[in-house]
C-alpha cells in the first residue's frame, strides 16, 4: 500500500483547508494512512511529517505495521499523548503563534473533544476538518482493488455453504453459523457484519439478523453476508425460495434482478450516483413494486463495510474509475416476503466490472 503517497497528498491538502495539522483518530482512516490495525491510536499529520501515538499494548504491533510515521508509545491514551506532544512541539518551534489543529468531528465524543482541548495550549485551536481522508478513500488504488477482489472471492463462496444448509426446519442462526465457520476456517479476519439470514415474513426486514426462527417452506430466504480479508470488506446478498415457488414469487424475483442489472449497466465514469439509484427504482416502478424499495441502491465498500459514496437519491458524488460500490435493490412486502440481490462492482475507465460474478438465477430449495 502507498502509505507515503497517501500521507503526502493529505499533507498537501492542509493549507487549502486552513489547517496547520490534522489529528486522525478514526481507526479505518489511520489504517489507510499508515497501516496500523490495532484498536488504540492517533495519527498526527503536519507539514513536518507524521507521528503515530499508541499505548504499551501495541508496542510491537505498531513497530511492525506503522509506516511513514514516527512512533510514540505512551502510558497515557493516544489522544492525550498527542495533545501533550503537539503542545510541546508547537511551543518550542513556533513561539506562541496561533495554530489550527484539524480534528475528525464525527469520530470524537464530546468528552474526548473536551479532553483534547483542555490538554492543548491556548494558542492551539481546534477546528472540525472536512472528510479529507474519506474522500481519498473513495477511489481505490490497484493494491486495494486486489485486496477487495480477494475478499469478494472468498465471501462469494459462502453462499455455496448456505445452499447446503438451508432446508425447512433449520434455524436461521444455524445457517449463519455454518457460513461464518466456513469463513473463518477459510482464513477470513472476521465477518464484514453480522450475517443476515431472514426467512419467510422476516425476509421483508431489510436488515433481519439471523434469529432462532426455523425456516419454513413457502417463502424466500434472504442471505446477506461478507468477510474481511487483510482489512478489506466484501458484501453480497442472494435470495432463494424454499418450497414450491408461486408465479408471484418468480415475478418479484425477476423484477429485482432486472432492477439490479439496469443499475449495473448505468455505472460508468462521469455518472452521478443518484442516476444509478433512479435507474434501479424506475425498473421496479415499471413492475408496480416501486413503493416496496425502501433503502438506497448501494454504498461504497473498502476498509469499512459502509463508506462513501452513498448510491442514493440526492447524492452529488460523480463516479470515478477505482470506486468500489454495491448495487443492491430490494423489494419488501411487509408480513409476506422480501427479495434482495447484491453485488460489488468497481468503476473502470469504460464502465464497471462486477467483482466475482456468479449466476443469479431463481433458486428453489
């Protein structure tokens, strides 16, 4: 990963955003910038260079992982250590000239921000910075796309295990357990999120976590799953029917599949993400199912399972080569059933490529 280049580009963005330095506390942003994968750290990026702060639990891990930054291991919290270190440095090097320290507002609690402010000299003022790192993370480089592709490949294989387990009478949580066991046995760092197995009327819950409910014949089973591999996430949804499928069930499934394909076909550089969302909705509206599509069409995926851009109505982001997004339209009929089909795609110079494409034909168990 190009940690040196990422930090340098961030460093170059500081003056335009009227920042003398930026304190990174969101762990995914820290990993993106310097490689640290632990749970306690802060990265200070300034024109003079970068400094990473952590505590004694991560001494050896930080030594082996952190790149392009000086390492400070403190007995205090990383945030407190960073504040004290920064205060000493700026007092020594810049007298008492007023300085502006950028912070990641969405990731700091009120108490943490107050503690940081109290620990800094008065001539250093805090200002919430724009999402500079998140904007950079939207466009993946070649190394990231390879890592994501590998995670998608491994995650996709879990559906084969689900098909072996899904049967009438088997509990949803048993299916999820078998998939998650297969993932960890296959080398996954973790699951991208709590595996969703929602059957029957519960399939109409877009985020219906696997429950103790037994799968019954005569309904859909929504399977939404993904793995984290080398820090990068995958996300996929497949829906199957258990029992004798009705004509209506097939019609709804085919409508969702057509919606997803239309949206995938709309993905290309220069297209606004809201247009991709509109295309997906239009197809469902033409099939009389528009009101039952109740969430956005997709989202970015990378070091986090949900990251920018959001593929939804009213979103201004323009697609660029290297962006990795999900396309996941769904239809949810309350008290009856739900269908969702999801794949991850990477935007290319000419259009997009589905990562680990697999058949999406209507499956009856």
